C-alpha cells in the first residue's frame, strides 16, 4: 500500500441535485491510500484507521489531490490545427479540418501526433477521454496503441464519412463498416480502452452508412456511439434538408438505432424540447464544449434545461475547435457561458462536470471520476502555488469552494504536478 498525503478533494455525487448530503468530500490534512492500482481508503490523516499503513508520500498542504479529469469530446487529428481562425462550423470544416485530417493517411504522421496528444492530455490532468480519429483505419489503430502506451483511458473510434466532404476523406459505407468492425475486434475487449462507433455527423453519412453504423451497434452493443448534434443553426437546417422524413436531428440517429446510454453527442446547443426529451428517454448523453462553442460562434448551451430533463452532460475540449486541452479552461468557459445565460454555477458543480459527471457520461464511473474506495487510482496532484498569481490567490482562499474557484479561473497545465492512472504515475511536471 502507498499512502499519498496532501489536501484531498473529490466529488461523490451530483451537486446539481439538491439533497441533504454534501456532494463532495474535502480533507485539509487528507490522504489517499492506494493498493494494486485501486483506492483502498481516503480520509483525514489524523483519524485514519490503524490498517492504513505503508509507504507514505507527503505532498504537503500546498498540494491538492483530486480525481483525474474527463474530456468527453475531442478530435485527435486536430491537435496541431488549434487556433485556425475565421469562419463558422461548416466553412471551418472545409477550410481547415478536412485538409488536416487527410494527412493521417500517413501512419508516421499519425504516430507522431498520437504520441504527442496522449502525453499532452495527461500533462494537462486529463486521464480519460472520448476521441474522434479520422476515417483512416491504420491511424486509428495507432491512436489506440499510443493511448495504451501513454496510460490514457481512451474511448476512440474511426470516423465514418461517405458524403458531403472532399473525395479524399470519403469511404464507401461497406468499407467503413468493415474497417470499424476490424478495430472493434482488435480493441473492443481491452482492459482500459474502448471502441466508439463514430459517424462524424448526420450530414456526412448517407442513410446506408448510418444503417451500417446501427448494424455495428447491434452486433456490438457494448460499443459506444460518438457523434455531433445541433452545434450550429446552418448545420441543423442542412440536416432537415438531407433527412426530410426525420422528425428532427436527434431523430436521425434514433431512426438508425444509434441512441442509447452509450451514446455521446457533442454540443447539442440548439436542441428542441422534443429532442431533449428523446435523448433523456434513450439515455443519450451530451458533451458540452464551451470553448469550441465560443470559438466557432456556435451558441450558448442551455445546460440547466438538459440536466433538468435528465440528460447527463459532461465537459469536452473539442480540440481543435476548442483552443486548449486544459480542463481548467473547460470549467471556466462553462461558467462564463452560463453566466451570460443568467445561470450561476458554483465551483462544486463545475468540478463535478469535469470529473465524476464526465465519467458518468462515459459510463466509466464504476472505476473513475472520483476518489472512492474500490475505484481505480486515477488522480492528480495539483500545485496550489504553481504560479505567482495562483499563490497570491490561494493563500487567501477561505474555504474549499473558494480554493476551487481560484484553480478554475487561474489554473492551467502548470498546476498539474503529477498525474496517476490506476496508481501508476503517467505524467510529472518537469
Ligand atoms: Zn467535435
């Protein structure tokens, strides 16, 4: 057993649901005891049980131990095109994204980008994430290998597209089905990696391709479905033109059997009440990517409306329309977007969305997302004095709520001193 000491904060339940129990636990002089990659116990160091004994690593009171962050939506191939500016969603895809993704026909390029990306995510404190690849089978296979070698908990899928994109990024529906199936057979039963059936979004898949995606889901119900929905108004209008018989955008995915509790749809900014109700009924989840929504001018998510309808929502960086992988930025931008909408979120709610809430969205909460006995030891050591500004701010923090707020709005990758996944140190600040 190894016992890590420092301040310890973890969400333990949903702070959007008001109840008598606090939705979190905090120990100023705390500890996390880890054995064989799992959390055995957490609590107050002074009142620990006698059974908590072993090697002790004390990070001091300037450190905060907290769960690894969960990024519910990002694009691996887009990491090097962050900040490509100008244009809303559809022109941005044409102008920057499609040419960038075409380069992943080259396996060496995929290797280089994959190797960089997963280490970068861990360095930023993200220990789990749901990830788009490109249409290329080999590049996707390489992303799986790189996630595995970095120690990242990834849910990855080969993008499916057979229309409305440049010829060089299209693949006929049957070939896309076969390529996805081969990857499911190779990676579907991995201990920490998972496969997501990944049609890019309804406009770039023919009805035949969506039908085959639905067939894959039927053949492999344990697989996730990862796509986009209702990000931008022009996109929504286009979906209505392309699928005139569908009741709405969410209805397209539902028609092809792509909607259940393993479905994660990015954005959902402009969803109607009927769509939200259908998502809730099927158990579908939404990845909220506030940085990306601001960058592409897509709109402001009615977060509370989704949560109150019973739709689970997590945070996503949406690299490369999002401009940083940092979960601190995702929390800060989430706060600001809701502020503009007139809904004030508190730091516990933001931290929950980025950790346990995200793990629930990805159905990983039985093993990740919070520091609780029996879960995998996926945790971070945050440095509360990482920068002069942070130190000036945290010294005066009067409560854990205030401390978290300081981290959310001032924190970035420099705060993350160490990252552990399954009790193994997978990243350390140099
Ligand atoms: Zn996206």
